[in-house]
């Protein structure tokens, strides 16, 4: 009997550890089972059309739905030559699911020995049903892929700055949803080299993309990056993005409040967010969890920077959600702060498109969900600012 108890006790921790290792990939497996029944191309189909246009004429921006980067035009142009739309979409869905499984597995494996079991399972469950991540997978967008590249690069900062810069720069050149991260890295002497490599890589790959478009257009004038950027800003003021409820950007919010979008307003919002980011990040220490606050704040503010911020870009809130949940638990935050964090998360959970539309949810319900869900990012940002104030007062009082 003694031997039996000893064996059971020895097996129990191993069993729990095996379950924890498997659990983070289960959400992606569940979504994969659901995705098998879908045969649509969603946003990837629009990107594929842009790739066809990029290869044919060198002017993907002629398409109303094209708002991507020159390097992404190169990637999609080559994709359109390599495989059909249907095959490419299925492969892309698989890559998206793999990226999601890898993100959850890597992050929560690192947290295994650092937090209580209940906290670990609760946060993993919240991540598993995080609506922006599920939406970006079923919209067939590259958000998770470029986010994973940026996160991988950030992990390498300080150890392999050149590799970190290449990964972050590649992420931005594909889709600049974490465009403020290199600037945040430049603010700190310890991370300045990685920031410089990031900017250089993004610039180089963007020029390669413009060179490809100029080659396909047989027109050297296409190589002008300012014309391409101006075209992107004009799309943000266009009918498919400017004032629609699905667009969560501050520029679109101002448009819905009656202030018509313009280049001046876009620049003013961008400058305001840059100043806010600088004020929030300038005094952070370089040790402990502070570097992750840099990544989290850069991600959140990057999503709000431009004229287009779809609900699926809400994955950029995930780092700050996790950082705040960790710090609230570690430092025993007051209940109102936990309530604020829960409110921000619930607002982010309101939008489940395209699954809502595929399930033929009432249009009024979808519009209300988008109208309320956009405020998740603002609640989260204000909550972080409040948390910084609470910690600052606590530090001064001791």
C-alpha cells in the first residue's frame, strides 16, 4: 500500500504538468475543427485580389479594399502566382491557427511556475475565448502572424539585437500594427540598437516591396513611398472605413461624432498618442515586468494610431490585459481596479464577427456590439494610467 501511494504521488505532478502543456494548444484545435466546415476566403480573398493586381499592374492601391503595405503586396503577388485562392486560403487559415497555438503555448508555459494554479487556468480560459483573436482567425487576417513576429523579436531584445530588429521590422513591413514598438525601443539606451535595426529592416523591406511594384508597373514613379502612404491615408477617409462602426480608430470615432476625417486630424491624433506613449514609458525601470509594459503599451497605442483600426486588431490589447492581471494579482490591487479590468475585457468580447454574421445575428445587435466594443481600448488605457498613479503614490508613501 505504501508503494502504491508513493507511485501515485509521483505521477500526480507529472500528470498535471502534462495537462498544462497540452491545454494552451486546445483552443486552436477547437477552432480548427470549427474552421473545417467553412469555405470562404474573407479578408484573405481581398488581399489575394490585391496580390493579383500587384503582379498584373503594380498598382494594388487601385482596389478600394487594398490598405496594405508594399512588402505585403510583394508577398501576396507571389502567393497569387504560387497557388489558387482556395488553396492559399486554407493554408493561411492553418498558419493562423498554428500562430495562435504557439502564442498561447509559449506564454502560458513561461507562466507555469510563476503564478498560482487558479490564476493560470483563469487567464488561459480568458485568452482562449478572446474575441479579437478568434475574429482575426476567421476573418483570415495576418494579425496573429505579424504580432507573433513582433513578440518574438521583443523577446530577443538585449540578447540578439540584430535578430530582434529583423523580426520586428519584418512584422511592420508586412502589416504595421505594432509600428510604435521600434520608437519605444529607441527611448531606452539598453534597447536602442534593436530599435534601430527594426526601423532599418522595415524601411529596407518596404523599399523592396516598392521596387517590386515599380517593376510590375514598369514605372519608376511607383517607387515613391510618399505617394503610396498618401493613398493609404485617403483610404482611411474613404467610404469603407471613415465613419463605419466597425472602425475603432480615434479618427473614425471623431468622424462619427461629426468631425470629418482629414490629414490634419489624423496627424493630430497620431502626435497626441506619441506624446502620451512617451509620457507613459519614459520613467519605467529596465528590470522586472517593466519591459513588458513597454511592449504592451506600444501594442495598444499602435492600434489606435492610424485611421483604420478594425475590431480584430484588439489582439493588440492582449499584452496589457495580461500584464495588468499579473500585476494586480502580485500586488493585491483594489477591487475597483479588478472591476475595471473585467469591464474592459467584457467590452472586447462583444464582437464575434464574422461568426456573428455567418450565424445571421440581427443587424441591430451587431451594430450595438461594435458601438460599445470600441471603448474597450480606452477603458484599458485609462485603467493602466490609473494603476501607474496608484503604484507611484504607494512608492512615494514608503
